[in-house]
C-alpha cells in the first residue's frame, strides 16, 4: 500500500545522501529544499553525500564521498553492519519491523568495513566514523533518488539504504522518513472505481511488455513521450507502428513529439494555463494540503458556448486570451467518453469546473472542511484525513537487503558504469523552449582525467560509447567531479521530433512567427537613441552547427525485473573508445 515517502529534513540533524540531488530536483523540490535548508540552518544538520558524480547537492554538502555507482549498496550495508556490531542501532525500531539481529549479522558479515574498504575506495575508519555520527546526531536519515535506482542492482541498493533508516529508528519519526499512500481527497476525486485494483507499472515495463509479446487494441497517450523517455534501445519505430501491437494509437498532447509521430490520430490538448486540476500532498505535521489549479484563459469550446449564449459584454474574446487552435481539456474528454460509454450523448457531460464543484460538495470533503468557494479564492486548503497514517511502514524481510547481482565487469581499462542524470531545466515539456535551450543545447560525457589519459582521450574529443544494445558518439568533458570507474551523460537532449529548437535546426526561414520577429520594426527609435534591434538578423538558433546532443537512452534496453512486479532493470555498463 506504500506509494511514496516524505523526508523530514527540517527536524533532522544528520542527512546521508546517496546520489540524490534535492537542491535542484524532486517531486516536491521547493518544499523539500526549504526543509533541507531549515534543517541545516536551524538544527545544524550535517549533510554528507555519497555519489559517483559531484552533483549540485554534493557540491553544497559538508562532505562528498566519491563512490562508484556499483558500490552504493555495499557502502550502505557496511554502515548497517557497524551499527549492529557496535550496538548503535535502535532496538525498538528493529523489533517493530520484525527483523532479527542474528539474521542481519549473518547477512551483513561479508560487508564489514575492513572487508569492503579496498573495493569501494573508502577507508574502514571513515565508514565507522559516519555510522557513529549517524547514531550520535539523532534524528538522522538516509535518502536516495532515481540516480541510485538506475545504478547496478539499484533496487537492492535502495533496500540497503532503507535498512539504514530502520536501524536508526528513522521510519515514521520526526526528522526521519514518513511513508504514505495516495488515499487523500485528491485521489478520491480524480480516481475512478475501476482503477483502484489495477496494478501500476512503469512506462519502461510497458514498452518492454509490448516488445516481447504484449499488445493492446488501443492506446491513448496523453502528455507522455514513451518513445523518447523509455530505455528501449533504438527508437522503437517498428513497435509503435505495428498494427498488431497497437491497432489504434491516439495521442493527445500540447506539442508534437517522438511518440505522437507514430499516432493514428493526434488531438491538441489544452495547456495547464487553460485547465483545472487538483493536487493533494502530505505536509510535515501529518496534515494534507488540497490545492486547486485554475485556468488563466478560457478554452476555445467554452468561449464558443458563451458566444452562443450571446455573452458579448464579457471580456473573454480577445485573441490573447484564446488558446491556439481548438485544443481540448483532457479531463473534459474523459467526462464525455464516460457519458458515451454509458449510452448517453457526449453533450450531456458536465463541464470540468461543474464536475469538480459537485465532487467537492460531497460528504468526505464537507467532513474535512473543504469548501469549493474558499478553495477557488485561496487556491488551497489544509485538512486532516483519518485514513492517512504518517507511520505507515513497508513489510520487510532480512533477505530483502541482500544484493541480487554480482558487481558489473568493469575491470577492463575501457569499461565503465554510465550514470544517466537529469538537468533540472530540460524535460519533455521544455526542450523546445528557445531560452532554456540556449543554456543547455548539447551534452558531453564526464570522464575522469586519469582514465581519459590512459585511453588517449583529450578534452572535446569525439568518443564512442558502446553498450550491449548500441553505440553513440559524444564529446568528452574531463573532470575530477566523477569517480574513475564511472562516466556520466545528461538526459533530456538528442530529440528527433520535438520541434526545430529541440533539434537545433534553423527556423528563421521557415517559421512564420520567427520570420515576423526578424522583419518587424528592425529599427528602434527613441528621443535618446537610434539603433538596430538587438536580434540576430540571420538565425535565432545560433547553436545549430553544434547539434542538439545525444539521447543516451537509445543505447540501453530495460528488462523486466523478476523480483519487483511492474518494474524494470538496466545494465549501464559501457565501453569507451576514442574516435
């Protein structure tokens, strides 16, 4: 029943970070960053980062311990071993989870600090020092994110980090980790009854399932780009064009993408500036906050309805307040489909705003003190939900913390573990934004200078990165901010269908909007100045000759994780060769 967790940084005194980057990313980045800063400033919390790459958070930590991505789980297990061996663990917390000390000792025996120190490149004394500090400066917690999950044996490494939290008594306690499930009022309002017992799977799992034999009579793809965002090898043209796998593919999106390219039908979706939405989140004190997103411009179909009602005096019809083309709210489409499947006319479906008002007027919302008019005015309301337990705990067994795989074979001089990481400004929604693309329009591969010298690779040289699935060529960036056994490449670049800016293609001659900007009023005149406008008269996308980077996902292919239903795993071992 666990669907997420919240880290109580504000009340913590020691945070051990395994490759996460809360300073720039995360589901609750702003609130999480505020809590982390509050903990460091108000409590004097110590922040120690264990990561193969010097990310933004590592650079702002009290200490950065470079450890290969393949050894995150080993480092966490070594800390757990010392906590148990030295009697520094929380005995009540361990008993509460039903874990036996004797069983854990046997399981972790081979991870004693002195036995793994040479393998992970961290002195045994340093490992013991961190374990002692975490037990002394309570409350303490350990964190991770998707960068650890994408590392070799990532799921088991994550379990090893959670074992640390259990031994420290951090689960369900102030300054620790709170598990929760999405059973708040927001989920009650936006989930259909038929969805409650449906299993959840990752997008990578679904793409793999289609590739190995699965099929769906129809796929509706809303605001997603799985052909690009999944680790599914070379662009799966054959998969998304296969009429047996997907006989009918409907794409509803705000823009063209690598996935909509294969759709049988593309419908323009309204943007977040034109639609309603509810969001429900858990706060640090156990309360929940229900927030309402409201449109700043009306949808075209709503404007047409008002015009038909002859509401001519309302200020709703200026061009600047109408969305491009006849885009539709996806929620409105769902409401109309619901009526259609029930044998009714789609026109009988309520508007989204009316439907939300009706839902929020029902008993569960009234009992929680939620009022529609107040929600519209303030934008959010806090409440307490009786069925939400901030002490919700996962079911665990000692064997859950054992590594499943052997360490990757990176003994060869040109073999490395590749770390795919995310930029906080580039994603599927922003990659075609010119002003953001000016900051990040291509990517390089991080290589440690010592390893680069051994391979004859210099700064800016073209390097072939080869995996079991495929290869790409990318330019080298030499830096000591990466572990010698690892290399790193950023995600979010290398688009092929997302727009001319995202593809680093010239747009001045073909884009009517850009062409108009170039030609309109080329001379700027004021009483104090006379000059040409500061605009490139030839090409706004000035980096087109450098390209748009590479999409590193194309050389990896996710496989089904036999131990975790609905999840996948990826072998990120690569070999480098100077071109």
